[in-house]
């Protein structure tokens, strides 16, 4: 590996010290690990090579990037060998300097929150983030949206590997910086959603009718179409939409859709 690149990686060490806490977990063997990695390879063959789409899998047992589609190197200017050998450090290197501190803070929140959950709840855990990648050679900034979840939870309940589906954004988001949220489903069926702007957990509980309306909203239906589908008045649909906004603590329909896009039905 290039000596200059290694020198750059060492500069990121102050950001990656936190991940030693992940690495020092007492991991157990997972009997289905090879099968899950084979499934990941098959998934990448089907969708991973499409333009603008990246699949990546971090292994927290050695802080490497255990799996990634080939276009990561093209997007970031870092060779594949760096991701395999120094996955976590390379990720921080390619992240915009203004986003790194919030990335570290979010990872700490994810770690602490995940390990407070029951094993059943851990399997429903997922998180999203928006950040900037900086090309090592050209310094070109690329905005990306990532959605991730645990991919391998060992028998002791440790977060061994995660799975990221990352999409390039062609226009910058409204929030010009690292943005994030996470959610999980409690054993009683309620959903907890936490975002950067509302760091305290809140329970998402919708009525049966509200859930029906939510599904139609996510399908892109307007209020008139929703009213026709459910055989109710447009005014009633409007009332339900206002109630949903209030329950989700969403300021507008766009924010509501962002929250509901990860709400499982």
C-alpha cells in the first residue's frame, strides 16, 4: 500500500479509536456466516453494479470492509486494498472533514442504543444517514444517502457485521452536513424512531386507518385518490394526515415521508 496513503490513514486514527469498543466485544461464531456472505455476493450481482448504487458490509470484528461493490474505488479514489485492510480508517478519510465529528457521534449513539435492545428488537434495528464523500485525487464532493442494518448478529447478540445500501444524490440535500436517524420495533409492536433533530426516543403508534393512509401516501397517492380508495371524504383524509404529522412530530409532508419510509407495516 502507498506510504503516503498510510500516512493519511494514521491521521484518521483519532476518529477510529472509538471503534475499538466494537472490536473488543466477545464475538461468538455464527453458523450461517458463509451462507449470508454468498447471498450478499448474489445480491451485488443483481443490483450492486448499477450506476450510482453501492453495497458495503463492515466487519466490526476487525474493523475492515468485508464486502463492497467495485464502484467504491471509482467514487472515492481509494484503491480496493485500502478498504479491505483499513476499512474504517479509509471510510473516515473519504468522508468530508466537516462530517466526521457527527459521524463519530452517531456511531456512538448507534452502538449504545443497539446494545440496550433485546435480541428480537436488535433484528429490527436500522439506520439512515446522509453525508459527503471527497474523492482523494480530484477532491470532487459526492453526496450520498445510506440505509443500513445489522447483517450478522452473533449468538451473543453482538453487532458483528452491517449492510449498507448507498445511493448517490444528484442534488445536495437541504441539510448541508451529516444527517442521520435510526429506528427499531419494540417487542410490543410499537416503533421507536430517533433522528438527529429529535435525539430522544419517541414511540410511533398509528391507528389502523392511519396506517392505511400511510401506505397510500408512500405509494404517491394524493388526498383525492386516497379518499376514493378508502371510500371516505377528502376532508377526512386531511384530518388523518394532520394527525399523522402530529404523531410523528413531522413539520411537513416531506419530513413525514422520510420518517414513514422506514416504518414497517
